[in-house]
């Protein structure tokens, strides 16, 4: 009886630690890739706008001299 109780406690502890993982389907993987790509594109656009603004400031400074 004690060994059965110990086995059940170990099984409960193992399930608690590892948990029940959500299965990823190809659709969910594709969705996460699309979201990641969109975030990267937004970041690249912000960086390009910042670089263009910096370049414009340098050009204006050079023309004013």
C-alpha cells in the first residue's frame, strides 16, 4: 500500500513539474512565424525612418554651412 502511495505521489509530482504541454499544429507555428515576421518588419521600418531622419539632419546641416 505504501509503495502504491509513493508511486502515485511521484506521478502527481512529475505531472505538476512537467505540466500538460499544448500541442503546436502547423497552423499555430505558421501564425507565430507571421507574427514574428510582422514585428521584425515594423522594427526595420522604424530603423529606416530613424536613419532617414538622421541623414536629413546631416544634409540640412551641411547645406547651411
